[in-house]
C-alpha cells in the first residue's frame, strides 16, 4: 500500500475518533468503563450473568450501563486501530528514502501520548484539563497527518501565486486564533458549560456582573471523587461560555476576512477553492453553534460542531502550508 493512500485512510480514521470521542463525552459515557484499556477488566462490555458477577466482585458498587460502556469501548477500538495505522505509517516512512522522517516519528510519539491521556481521562475521572488536552491531541494529530500527506505529495500551484503569499502572516495569525477558540470549546465542553447561557447573542440577565475569570480558567479545580457533570459553580461556567461565544465572534470575523482577502488576491484556483471552503465551514460552524443554544445542545448537532472545528483547522493548515511552503 502506498503511503499517501494509507495517510488518507488514517485521516478518515482520525476524524472518526474525534467524532466518536465527542459523541462519547456528550452522551456522558466517558466513565462508561471505570478502568483502562479494557472494560471492567474485560476486552468487551460484560453482559453475561457470570461476567456481571465477576464485575460485582472486582468493582463493588459499580453498575454496568451497557449502552454507555459500549460507546466508550467502540471509541477505544477505533482509537486502537488508529494507533496501529500510525505505527504502520512510521514503519513505511522509515523504510522509504523519499519521505520525511522526523514528522512521522513525532506523530507516532503523539499517538502514544494520546493513549496515555485517554487512560488519565478515565483514571482521573474526567478532570477537565486532561479531557481538554486529550481533545487537543486529537486535533493536533489530525493536522499533522495532513501536513505529512502534503509534504509527501508536493503541492504544485502554477506560478506560485505570489499575491496570495503576501497574506501568509495573516493566515498564521488566523490559525493561532482558531486554536485558541478550539481550546475554549474544549474547556466549555469538559466543564459542562455548554448550556450555561441559553439566550442570544451573548447571555441572559446581568451576565457582566457575574463574570468570574479566576474560577473559570483555573486549570486545577481541587480534589473530587469525579469531575463528571462538572464541579464549577454557575458563575464560572457562565464565564467560560461567554468567553467561548465572544471568541467565536472574533474567530469568525478573522477567518472570513482572510478568506475574502484570498478570494480577491489569489490567482490560482487551488487557493480560491480553499478560501471558499473556509467561508462555507465558518458559516456552517456558526449555524451549528447557534443551533446548540436554541435547541439546547442536541447530541447530533453538538457532535457536528466538534467535527466542523476539526475541518476548519484542517482547511487552515492547508492554506498556511500553501502560503508558507517554498516556491
């Protein structure tokens, strides 16, 4: 199998892991299995009578919720397959004379660290800082796999598009802004703050007087038996939510500004098409965010919002690569 074909398959698997991770988290199934990497000490969800008896002996006080446990295990199965694909990519890259070496090694190290974060997510009972780091690791893996694909298959833009290249600095700023917004989104989700505000455009009531930044953005929130469903008070969650909304406005304006500047100045169809895709994804992401508020966080739309963020990041990675690469 060619490395590029394998990279395409791995990119699809990575998106599936991101979406399945979001679905598991939003369905409150993150602790569906209280141990790692198995489920109640088994490779599958225990359902038979003798397996449930064994669970009672090994995990006293726990009740097997099969639907949540299966969500968690399916997520682990897909993530495990992704890990094997990444290791196969590493082996093929190391054997090939024409492919980058440092980047696949870094990606392999990242997938191992992601596995550790997955374990800590369970053992530390959904501690928000760990959950957010696990989410960001998935987005980083997605981006680096695309970068490896682009480096392994040289991007050729007729004429080099020198006018578009003048926007490379703006594109770099935009990807940094998007990363900060993704971090805010992860922090909102991991602290169960998505429904802290149910009015538009910012929040209901006298929200300005209730802002509590110190409590909202403290990375460590004390010792708790579990962080499931969140441990912060309303003011802290509302602050997180408001910050995410304001960040969404700033991010949308900047990304649309970059896209329209590229559409006006780019000579190549590749850059113009990428810019129009960026416009479409920003509009879709804003619509999904508003729908989450209006419809009170329906599971399908909330998961799609995570997927939209991943695709936005991938599009900006491509644009930055195209603008910053050597001519």
